């Protein structure tokens, strides 16, 4: 991983844990936490050039995992449920983490 990828990975783990996902895996078990696992999936997505996003990456996703722009996103209700960590294309997506300023 490059320094920029490490910085982005750590920012994502912090974002995801602030939204209620377990961050670290179980010590001694070799299993990543959900936040780390999702951040790793997004690293692969970025490297592959996939343009889909997860709701949990969006600044409109609240800590209660609801969408502040549900109507603009085409959702019938604010609760995200399984959409939180599903790769998708959303017209209301706004990144919560800026990649600007990441070290090369």
C-alpha cells in the first residue's frame, strides 16, 4: 500500500467506527473488524476503478445509519439497513472523506 492508500484506509476505518461499526478484529483470531474489512474492500474497489460507492462513505449517512438525502437518493425511507455497506451508484452521494491532502 502507498502512503496515500494507508492514510485513506485509516480515515475510512475512523469514519466507519464513528458510524457504529466494530473497528478492530478479535486479538489472536486474525480476523479484521467490520470497519477494517470494509476499508479493505474499498481499497480494492479504488484500485480497480469501480465507480460505485457505499452509503457509509457518504456525508449524508448518519451515525444511526440513516440517509439525510433519502428522497434525492431515490429511497422510500431514511433507514439504510443492508444498503449501508453495499456498493451502488447514488445520485445524492457526497464523499465524507476528501482524498485531497493525502500524502503520495
